[in-house]
């Protein structure tokens, strides 16, 4: 899939506690497909991943959320983990950033607990989705049609359940991101 996403700028929104492999592996797939990925966080400096049951590695934040504009990006990736999306869904700026992608009809890929932020952004009603099983009731209560499948694409949303599903998630995410009719016309570099 090399070059499939050439000239696309992809935002990756995280804070401390994201499931590390749910950021690292999809980011590598996006970069490998030719996209430019930008790690965005409300926290400056570095964010720390989570490896199943313990803290993982630290990663440099490319851009602060307060400086990021959804209009500078073509698509959004929301990794999971429990801590990360729980913090993001309570952050008004993070929710507004995610909602701006939905309002603009730009694709969003969310894995594991990542759909929590989609709920708070008001983007799940009427959508067929999947997630980590513990989010089933949350998604159903928000009006989504939850299914237990490895990966689901519905409109602008690509959702997946867990790290074991990353290969299917990556394929669906790249296919959906590539389907955007044209890259956003950037007046400036997404990193400012």
C-alpha cells in the first residue's frame, strides 16, 4: 500500500495511557502508506504509552492540541487503552477537535476504548460500530448499533475491538482514508 496515502496529513490524538501497540502499529502502517502523521496531545513534551498491564515507552508530542486545527488534517486516528480515551473524552478541546472531523465529513479510525471520545463528540448515533467489549452498553446507549466483529467501516468511522485486530484495522483504516475525494488544501504545514 506504499504511496496510497501520499499527501495526506493524519492527526493522531493521544494523552498518557494510550495502548502503545494501538498507536505505534497503525502509525507505522499510515507512514508506510505515504501519509504524514502528527502526534497531537493536550500534554506538552512527551506522552507515555501503556503496554497491557504496565507503563510503556514515551513518545514526543509533535503538536499541542491547543495549536492544532482539524482543517489542517485529512483524517484522525484515536488509539485506545483505558486511561487515554477516558481523559480525552473529559477534555473539551479534545472533544471539539474530534467533533470538527466529524462535522467536516473527514474519516476517523478508533480502536479499543477510542470510541469513548466519539460518543462525547456526538458522532456515533445510528452508526454500526465495534469496540472493546466493555464499551458495548455505552455505544448502544449513545445510539450506535454495536457488533462484535474485528473491524467495522460505517460512513466516516472505522472502528475495531483490540490489539489482535490491528492488521484488519490498519487495512480498513488505510482503505477508508484513501477514499477521501481529495486531500485537504493546506495553506501551511500541519505542524505550523
